[in-house]
C-alpha cells in the first residue's frame, strides 16, 4: 500500500500554532484599544470631562490621518524584498514592538500631567499613533495568502487565530473584575489599569514573537524591475478592481455592525443594571460580574460561530458570498429585536433578555468571519489574476483602514453622547457625579448604536453584496491561474 503524498500546499500543526500564537499581541491590543480605552479615558484616567473630549477627538482625527498613512504603509509592505524571514513577516515583527509600546504607554499616563491639558494631549496623541501605525502593519490575511494557495488550507489558518482571539476576549471580559481586585491592593483604578495593561501586553509580546518564528512565507511573487510597486498602483486598483471596491462599499456599512455592538455594552450594563440613578452610586462588584457575563455572551457565541462556519459553508456548497449575505440577515434581525425591546421597556427590566439578544447577534457575527475573510483573500488573488502583479498589501488597505475607522467612529459616537450629557465619573469610586436626569436618554441612545444602526447597516450591506462580480465559475479560473503562476515561480 503506497504512502499518501502530502500536498505542498498543506499547512501543518506548526504553522497553525505559529499563526495562532502570532495573533496574541494584536488581539489583546485590540481589546485594550476598543471600548476599554474610552472607558479608561472617561472614568479612570483622572481627566474628568476632558477624557471624553480628548478620546473622541483623537479617534476621529486619527482616521483622517489613516486615509493617507495606510496606503503608504501598504506601498512600503508591497515594495519589501523577500529576505531570510520572507517579504511581509518583518513588518509583523515591527507591528508587535509598536503596538506593545503604544498600548502600555497610553495606560501609563502620568498622574503628574493630568492637570496640564496640552501635555496630556501630546502624550496621548503620540503614543496612540505609535499603536495605530503598528496595528496597520498587522494584516493576517496578507500573511495567510503567502503561506498557501489552497482555499481550504487558508480557512484552516483562519480558525486558529480566530478562536484564540476569542479566548483572549474571555480574558478581556474579566478585565473589569481583575482591575477591581488590583484596585483593592493599590487603592486606585488608574494604577490598576496601568499595571494590567503593562503585564498583559508584555506577556502577549513574548507569545507572539514565538509564533512569528514558526510561520513561513512560501508564495512570494518577486517583482520585475520595471514592475516596481508605486503609490499610483493603489489608485489604479480603485479604478479597475471591481471586486475590491464592491467589498469596500459593503464594508463601509456592515463593518459598523461589529464595532457598534462592542462600543456601548459596558456603559449600558453599568448604568442600566448596576447603578442607582437617584444617587449615582454604582455597585462595582455587580458591575464586574455583569461585565463578565455580557462579554461571555458575546465571546462564546463568536467562538461557537467560528467553529460551525466550516460545516455551514459546505451547506452553501462553498459559496461564501451567498453565506455572507445570509449572515447579514441574521445580524440585522437581532439588532432590530434589541432596539424594539428597549423601546418597549423590556430591556431595562431584564438583563437576561439583553444577554440573550447579544448572544444571538454575536453568534451570527462569529459565523460570518470565515466567509468574510475568504472574500478578502479572494480579492487579493483576483488582483494577481487580473493584473499579473502581486499588490496584496495595497489591495487590503481600504478594508484595513475601514476596520480602524469604524472602531474609532463607534467609540467616538459613544463619546459624543457622553460629552452631550456632561458625563462625569469619580475615578476613585466609580460613582456618577454628573446630571442624573440625563441618564435614561443616554441609555436609549446606546441601544440605537448597538441595535437600530446595525440593523440598517445589514440591509444596505446585503443590497451592495448582490453586485459582487466573482461567481463560482470565475472563482475556479482564478484558483487555476494562481496555481499555475506560483508553480512556475516554484520551478525557477
């Protein structure tokens, strides 16, 4: 009986473990820099009303700069020369250093400068951009595309990091409880969050560097001298690459479903279920427990959704675009249900209903990860197929920019609501010291952000995705072209 030959495109346990470990730092940094960063700035940094204003302004301004910066970073990555560690891998190592330093220093805001607005602004802006530029260099779909040409093997690479980031999210869901425990020792929530960020990011850096050494790029397309990457290539892609632009238009709307769902639950849970709105007093132990529960209701279904996505894709006969549209229907329905529950008053009276709706919505989002990521990598393949040139980093620039922009906009929108009501929290006790009569209005707007807006975005995304031009027939042609192209390179 002959021994079965292993496919050269197959990825083994080492590669799967490597990309999974590599994702640790980026995944944890994203937890610290999403809703948690806004909460730190508004509630625990000791900045008072300035915290919400500075964080909101910074997040919006950063996205404007990203519009210029991200294409430049994509250009730099595509121009990279293949060396001992590959073409794109060195940029992932740079990303690890920058995100670690940026996050730690943002949470280590010195108490001595909190009374000096200009100094605080310079500190926060500088280290935020250290983090932000580092995060832009981390594009795992770009790395996965160079590791294998087999779509099924790419899906295999996607699952490990996704599940691991979900596990990290469970750690993130416990951060409020961990911060409460640290505060009991050090006497300050500001110091507690600083120690938490420094310890977590240092450990994640070590784990990610270990994973970095275990992954290898196999399919790097060397550019001819007369085909060097130019900034103008990015604008050419915008004009000629229809799949890329349809995906971009779709992501403009659907990307907000995830970010809006994550932007406001901490505030809603804290003030809807854990606070006495006649006095402003907060039961911090209950808040820590509910924060853990709400995060688990989001993260466990994301984890489960990723696991069942593979079998579901088979049920859709490998058509991840059709599966993508189906997932948006589920997400939109859950968002509308949450909004209606708030309007009728049911949501305020029952934390259980809030948790269940979030579970269902997160489950739909978790299922969508595989088809959404498969679509992004297919567009990279299509660029090579249609132009004969590898512009993978530039192809992913718009989507990467949108991810950061939407996260910032969702946090900034929450920040704008907080600014409008004069949101003020005692950084030592966590109790509310602002105008309590405005809190019910704030809670209503939080559910508009988490429920109604995502429902509208899902409907728009479904309509746009109907225009996506790659069908199963063209998909097969692209895969055959990529295999032939790469095999020729491999034989050289």
